[in-house]
C-alpha cells in the first residue's frame, strides 16, 4: 500500500514538472520572440517596405532643427533608402555599443555610422558596406599638453567603452608607443556619451584629453574654439564604413552599388562639404572692429537702422545677429538649409511673407528677420508672464512690475529662440517652472534648464515637448551676439548712410 502511494505521488510530481517545463519553454519562447536574434533577409526587408537604419544622434550625423531632420548620415541614409525604393526608419542611439548591439539582435538592418574595419577583426559576424573612407586618430585636449620623453601617465586620456577609439587602444603595441606613454587611459562606461558630450566634459576638466577620428576632431574644434587638436598618431590609420551583419550580403551589395555610384556625385560632395568642411566661424576675434571698404560697419547700415525700429532694438544689436549668422554674406546657405544674410529657414521665410526667390536678397532677409523677432518677442512675453503668474492668460493682463521682469531678459530669450527655435525655449521655461527656477530670468535659470535638455532625466519629463537638445551652440551664440552688439553700442558706432 505504501509503495503504491509513493508511486502515485511520483507520478503527480512528474506531471507537475512536465507541466512547469512546458510553461517555462513557452515563457522563454515568448521572450525570445520579443527580442529578435537574427537580422532580416533582403526579401523580408522588401516585404516590410522599410529600411531600419541606426545612427548616433549628434550635431554631425543626425539631429532635429525646428521640426526637420538634418545631418550627414541622415542625408546619406535617406538617399540610400530612396534608391532602394524603401521608407527610411531611423533609429537614434547615443553610443557605438548600442548601435552594434541593436544590429546584432536584429533591431536594425544597417549601422549608418563610421565603423572601424579593425572592429570586424575583433568582433566576428559583421561586415562593412556603403560609403568607405580612410581616417586616422588625433589627441583632442582643452589645453596645451606639455609632454616630455620621460613622462609616464602624466595626463588622463578618456575613451568610451567599445567605441572606435577603445578598439584602437586594444592594440598593445600602439598603446605602448612613445606617443601615448604620457597618458593614463581611462575607460568611460558606454552609456549616453556622444562626441558632443565628450567635448563638453573635456572643457569641464573631467579629463585632460580624448582620442578622436580626425574629421570628428576638426569639427569639434570648430564648434568649441578653445579645444586643441594634435597631429595624426602613427599607427592609427584605419578605414571606416557603414556596417551590416555577415548574413545580410544582398543588402550590403545593394548599398555598395548605390554608394559607389554616388560617392563622386555632386550631391554627395555637397553633403560632405556642408557637414564637415563648412565650419563655424571662430569666435576669438568676433569683437574686433572691422569697417567695410565704404566705411560702414556692415555694408548695410541703412537697412539695419530702418528695420530695427520695427523690433524696438538698437540697430547694432540687429547687425550683431547678422555678423554671427553669416558675417554679412548674402550668398551663404547653411547645412540646415538657412539662407541669406540673416540665415532664415525657407519655411520661416514663407511664413513671414518673404517670396521664395527673394531669400538671398539683403533687404528681404533683414525685413524677414525683423518680422520674425517681433513675433518671437510677442510669443515669449505671453509665455513668460503666464509662467510667472498662472492667474493671467495674456501679457496685457500683467501688472507693470511683472511686465518689467519679463522685458528685462527678453532679448536673451528672443535670441535663443531665433537660433534654436521657439519650442526649445518653451521647453526650458516649462522646466524652470517645474524645477523651481525663475522662468523670467535667463542666466543661471532658463539658460541652465536649456542645458539640462541634453540629459535623459530631464528631456524625458512629460512637460518637455521636443525631447533631447544640445544647447551649447545656442547658449554661446546668445552670449556672443549680445556681447558684440553691446560692444558696438558702447563704442558709439554710428551708421553710414
């Protein structure tokens, strides 16, 4: 009898174990389905009608400006998807490791980012494709580094884990070479560290130097004019290209055929020039007083005086915007598509009543910019006043004390909106409201909140409408425009009619 009971219980236990095993298999299978483990075949890509492209969100590769997408990798990826008859599905990430992991798990089809061919020898299963070109690496620092032959680990050099530079430093012979003896290598975790953020940490003194590809280093040096870029390091030569998995040979061959044809095309050369060769003006001499050949300050003094009245600004502040936008060049077209002496976006120009064929006309450009500034000031007055006093619905309802507070820093808010877009400044004002900063004060308050939009903790908040934004260029722009304009005003510069 006892043996029969044992047999029954063993049978029940076996059934339970079998049932649990089946349940566990189904559970694992479900999770396996949620996380793809292979890349799509070419027929699957065609059937989906989309090309899933991953890249890093930076001021070089892909970024949003006033509701539109720009950037070198974005434009190339858009062209490739169009040539393949597919819709571009762009996946933005912050690190090279995220790109590689997403490609390995099948979440994207292509990595549109300059990937080292050294990487293919370190991590199996990947192959290059698309636009390929040679590069080398240089030391980027915030100050002059004094290195003697006997120095060892004198300076701290930081690289991001599993980045291109990190794989280069896995070469022991390269690391032990004389040119790197003076550096102690510090590896930063591969989490939310873009090239722009590395430059900012470098300027903040978090480390002494970093290792960057020459083209990236040259662009960062132009954005952050105090950075120093060394000579190419011996033994750092490499080639880079886009990347797919080894199994995606058909897709790679199709991308290669498009890129070989397009590499020397005028369209490709234009993209390359505007994203890598057209650097920002160096700010080191922006306060120098340089008269035009006719003796005027700008060459268009009369127009600035005429239209500054409509804004209620000193004409020299309006001229300062022009100085920092185009350096008074009426033929300039930026990488974002802004045109003319005041660098107006096409859709903004049309909204302000400027004919499409007149965007490069000096009078129309200054007139359009003036109208835009008036509209920005009107919108900002209301938004700031309501942020300070929730009981009012319009600026006219504010008392004289509140209006004076709003007007005090309004020029700074307006310049930031002119450069970055009104929505970005609205986000910063909303952040100031929610974080306890003064929404009517620019310096150390709304300006600081605009900087916080680079961090996920803040740009993922529900009151932030436009998401991530790197504010460094905008903040420097606002400061330089105001400083230049005030310097001209203090000097008593007179217009030449």
